[in-house]
């Protein structure tokens, strides 16, 4: 099974938990956990291969350009509110609303790169995150300067899954039916 990025190690997208275990890949059989693909990076984050650096540069540039474009659109909206002459209080409330929502969205997105967010909390913050989309884009930009966004979290989960798999397979070596029974 191939994922979107063409790395050839695709898995089912399971945002709820650590990497799933599988037995078959496109090139043969593999037992144990498989790395979970990241958006725009696939599984290149694991070994930093197949254009990982170029993807990081593209992700950071793309998110920065999207944030700049979003700010220009918000500027046009601000000018439209000024032209409508709705009053300085409304203009102030709109500016404060976008600033606070962007700051909260930045913080929430940044924390989501470190630990998986609670799905119920995520659903309740959907509106706030939509309003503060500029903050989310800036968090994505800043994180992609350091690593693929979410790479550290996925790496920790993958290594924990590998360790757990090794412990399970170590205990099960040999054929259990040929074990000697103690009397």
C-alpha cells in the first residue's frame, strides 16, 4: 500500500494512537509496528530520507506564505469594516478577537506537536481554531524550522511501540508445544 507521498511504506491513518502493527507491506512481509505517516512528509521523518529536507523547507515556506496571504485577507476585511463605518468599538472587538484566537490557536497547535490532543477538547475548540487560523499557520511554520511538525511525538510513540513489540516477541521465542513440562 502506498501513501500520498509515494514513500511506499503507507499505513492506515490512525490519529488516535501510536503506530499500528502490521504484517504486510508492498515489498514483503514485515512484523512489528510501522511508522505513522505525517502530513506532507509521509514516513520520511523516520530516516530523514526521500527529500525530507526539501519537504521541510517547502512546508515552512508554504505555511509562512499562507499566513501572509491570510493576513492580507484579514487586512481587506478590516478595511471593509472601516468603510462600513460601524464604529471604533466594533473594529476594536474584531481586532482583539482575531488576536486572542490566533494566540490561542498557536498555543494549541504547538502543544499538539508534543502530545496528542483530547478529541473532545479538539471538537469544542474547532470554532476558535478556525478563527485563529493565522496562529495555527505560524505554529506550523515555526515547528517546521526545527523538525517535521509532530515528528518528535511520532518518533516517541514509534520507539515505544518497537520496544513493546520486542518485549512481546522475546517472550514468545520457540515452539511452545515442544516445551518441557516440569513435574
